[in-house]
């Protein structure tokens, strides 16, 4: 192969690679972030630590008689498509996925003072809004739990949880459309404000 042929082969390969990557992300974006198996169970979302972080409530065991329902820190993320929609409209679009990743308290003191400091990942819960799959009684949200009893591994799929286990408490107490907006400063600051609400502006 002479130099010119080598160069054109390289350029061609690069262009094909780029085309494939773009196509994949377009397909992904169209479908949204919720995937189900053949039995209608939600497949555990992946990659969510690169979604939009919206807040970190903390319900430590030692402030809840040693037994918090969702122990320790909750790192909460919304998928990027639904974040875009939220910024524009201040509403959760059909297809919204919000995950809550549980993190243990590793230590209660550091050089900055006494407090709660994050340890390891110990669980994952998710909510998905889908007007076709989930009933109006839960405002079209499905609730899912991937956390295992030993908090060491995660389930790969979850069936939708019963209304009384999850949705009832959200329905009674959450600020907007079953979601605890009151605990998510990132969402509150951006609600319908577009780029004005993304920080530092
Ligand atoms: C007793 C009330 C209560 C019950 C029952 C409950 N939750 Fe929540 N949930 C909350 C509160 C309060 C928050 C926000 C603050 C926090 O995380 O502590 C929350 C937040 C969440 C979030 C983050 C998005 C949001 O809506 O704010 C997810 C996901 C979630 N819960 C899933 C579940 C699942 C799955 C179940 C059932 C297994 C469940 N919850 C049961 C009170 C509840």
C-alpha cells in the first residue's frame, strides 16, 4: 500500500466509525432510557452516574432507630432527555427515568469536622413514568427496586412494586407528580428556566 492509499483507508475507517456511533446514540435517544424484558420487568438501568445529578437526601440508620427504610445517602439522577424537557417545561415527560442510588455512611468524622461521609454503593431504586404501562392510580409512574437484602449485589431486573409499598407514600407526600421536588435543588432551580437555571448564571 502506498502512503495515499493508507491515508484514504484510515479516513474511510474513521468516517464509518463516526457514522456508527452517531446512529447508535440516535436510536438510544428515540427509545428513551427504560428497557423491559419479555415479562415486562424493568431491566436495571446502567450508566446513570453520567446522567444529571439532582440531589442527595440522607436518612442514616442512627437517626431512624437503626433501621432506615432506605439506609444512608441517596444519590438521585434524572436521565438526560427528561432533564432537557424539565428545563424547558417544568414537567416530567412520559418516559422519565429517575434513579436513586444508595450509598453507605463510611465514617462520621473527617478533617473538616464531624458529619456523614460516603462509603460504598449499597442499593438502587428507580421510578419510570409511562402512561401506557402504569395506571393512573400511580399517576403513571412505575416503582422498581434492584436492592438485595445483603446490600452487596444488585438484581438485574425488577418487577413493578405494589401501589402500597411505594406509590402511596409518594402520592401523599411528594411535591410534584410523585417526585420529591422539595428535596432536589437542581430540579427546583432549573424548573422551566432553561439555561438560566443550570448553575453559575
Ligand atoms: C414512607 C414513604 C416512602 C415510601 C414507602 C417509599 N418512598 Fe421513595 N421516597 C420517599 C422520600 C421522602 C423520597 C425523597 C427523599 C429521600 O430520598 O429520602 C423518596 C425518593 C425516591 C426516589 C427518587 C425520586 C423521587 O421520587 O423523589 C425513588 C426512585 C424512590 N423513592 C423509589 C421508591 C421505591 C422503589 C419504593 C418502594 C420500594 C419507595 N420509594 C417507597 C419516600 C418514600
